[in-house]
C-alpha cells in the first residue's frame, strides 16, 4: 500500500502524472497547529500504516522498508513513541486489533470525468464503502467497480532526495532497477522504479549514504488527462479534500492536473 514517510511537503495545487514539485508527498494533511481532533485523525492514519506494514513484513524496520518509512512519517509529525510502539505490536499480534485492518482500493469518477483512485485502510469495509460512495455522490461523482479506472494508472515506487547530486543518484540506483531519475524542483531529485524494486533501490541509495527524505508507492496516470476548467477543478478538489479527510482514506490519486 502506501508509504507516508514525510508529509511536510504541501503543494499549492493537486497534481498528478508529471510528479511536479512535491505534489505526491503530502496526501495526508499536516496537523501541526491544528485541533486535537485533527491531530488524532492524522495519528490514526499513520498508526494504521505502521500496523499494516508490520503485519505484512515484520516488526523490524531494518528489514522492512515500508515500516521504516511509516515510522519516519510518524516521527516527522511528532507522533508519540508509545503510539508507534503500540501500532507495531498490533501488527505483530502482541496486541489485538491489527488483524482486522484491510487495505481496499476504490475507483471512480469525479465531476467532469476526472478518474480517481482512493486507497483506504479500514476495519469495517462495509461502512467504508458506503461512506466513500456517499462522498462521491455528494460531490456529483460516481463510484465505480474494480478496474473501472485503475487501468489508466500504473503503480510506481518513488523516492525523494534533497540536495543530492542527480548523477550520483543515477549511478547508485541504475543497477538496482531504477527506471528514472528526475528533477523535482527545489534542489530535489526523484527516483522512480517498479514496486518490486523498492527494497533494492532503497538499499542501493543507503549504501551510498543517499538517504531519502521520503519514499512511497503511488498511482501515476499512464496518460494524464487534460486539466479541467477552473470551476470543474474546484469541484474535483472539493471531493478529493473530503475524501482525504475521511478517517480510513490514506491517499487519493487523480488522473489529471488540478490547479
């Protein structure tokens, strides 16, 4: 599923396809300075990712890149250590509750035909499905079935490095299976690879002391759709924001640039 290593990157617009700037690095809203309710919701999402990552690949972050990334995300948001430890123990089965969390992806169309992929982690799939459907309907969209829009996207793993020499990054990751090394603006560089090469690329970077500032899996449009007009974009953004505010939603991926 998705990696939430560092949510300090907050875009001025919602982008997709081109990976421009830091657009893909802040799908969970920051909670600093927000209410306790907002912080609690963010911590809950981060804890779910830690639990799921642990359940899938073990509780040792040295041998579980996804868990290592999730812990880094939690720490970047000042999540208490006790919360992190408890989430790991749920994943290992030492505490109850970790086994009931499922990863479910929903697909649908926003107003104007913009395709959306919505990734969730939930302990009640019937409730979540009904609530996600309601949000699509509320904003004039339509929730679709399996592969109704997923065929428009490809799954990718992406690493963000800051103030790194792109040539050094390319040299370090090419043999590990990196597909692309590209500028992300602001002296940042992105490394893109297939999901099954995530661990190899992560290890290759760290072996050269090139420590990612963030890393995650994304859904990237194969052929980004044209940006809709400003009125339609505003409607799509409103739907995405409502979806991202939902407790069970981890990420929302659109098929076009929304400015």
